C-alpha cells in the first residue's frame, strides 16, 4: 500500500477541449459565412490607439460605402460624447486608418470626403507618420503573400520586328486605385440664369416655411445654401405654393435634420423644364369688362364688347 502509483493521473482532466491555462481568455470560435468583417490584428491589438478609437475603426470598416460617419451621426448612434468621438477620429487620422479631406465642388460648396483604410501599410503614408505598434502578448498574424502566377508551359510567340514607319505604341493610362471608390456626387440643382428677383423669392419661401411647419426652422446659413436650388425650381415655372406644398408634405417623425431633408427633396424631386409651346398655338386674350354694359369679353386691350360696338355703328 505504500508503493507510489506513478501511472495514475495527478488530477482530473478538463472538459474544455484544446489548450487550457490556469487563467486568461478561452476562445470558442465559430465560422462566419455572412455578415462579417475582416479586421487585422495590427488594428485590434494596436499598442497606441485607445479602446474607443479601435472600436470606432472596426465600426467604420463594417459600414458600406457612402455611409455617413460624421461626429453628430456617431454621437446619436453610440453613448460616447461628441468630444470623445472627435478625439477617437483624430487618433485614427494620426495612424492613417482614416483620412478626411475638404474639397470644393462645382458651385462653390465645400464638402468633407472621408476615406477609411483597413490596412494603412498598403497605401503610401506622409513622411513622419509613426508605424502602428502591436501590444505584447498574442502575436499578430502576418498578411499572407499572394501566390506567384504559374508559368505557362507553351513559350510566348516571338514578336515581329517593328517597322520603321509604324506608329509608336501608345501606353494606356494608369487605372485609378480601386481600394478607395469615389463617393457619389451630392450637388444641389442650380438655376441656369441668375435672377435677383427669383433669388429673393426663394429666400423668402425658405425663411417662411416655419410659419406652416414649425419643425422646418432653418438657420440663415442653410437658407443661403438652399436658395439656389429653390430658384432652380422657380426657373422651371414651378408655382411657389406647389413648391411649398412639396417641401412640407409627409415630414418624418422625428425630424432631426430639416435642412438635409429639404436638400434631398429639392434634388431628387426636381421637375423637368416645361416643353416649348407647339407651333401655331396662340395665347388667349385676357378677360376685359365692357366700358358700356360691363359685360365680360376677351380682348387684348380694354374697350367695348362686340355688341356695343355694333350698336354704336348702327346709331351712327
């Protein structure tokens, strides 16, 4: 009984498969087949970015092209404050995960273009940009190199010698980089012919929308930027009452950004110009009241109706 049993296990085996440690996280991974985003460890284990910046970068990379990622939009989506989100965006810009450019589009409007990079090392960075550091511990997974193309067994046919009188072969222009698609244009309609009176009517119409709908309270800057689009509607013979009804009908609830809603409606609902009048069509004369019998009749200028003119000639 005093003989030690060396073959007996010292402790019971664990029921969790795989490598078991005394402490730390245990991963239970499932294979994703849809609705997933690939994130590199250079971002997930970044040694300098804050946890808010890393989470914000993952959220931005999971969004489709064209999604809005402004500070106010992100503050409405997440519990973090606008100041904290702005600081996280600046961190992502510092380490080249995000790029924001201010561009002037046709018409004089300045817009912000936002570009997200899922691997900053794949694009040229400005001089002096620090390299991303990975936190010690779990090693980062290196990017796998692309396989080299397999050589073809058949030799390439020999090129015929170039003729001295043959024109030089033109080199095709370089293709644009496909990693950063161009954002869709978002320009407001503009009038073809500037008109001060039409511009004044457009400004008054926008400023007076809050009388009919208090939620359409616009800032003076928004009125100035939307007035050319309203003038484009008026230039196409749209009555101000019809335009006012189009802008105020079926407003969403709640209405968070009234200026953005009006800009969308002024752009996508812009009517086509009226077609030209058919040849031979004559405008109808306006209605006039007879100077003698007060009967209504159509004539280019005021005067007497046909009956009164006949009576006057018969009396003469």
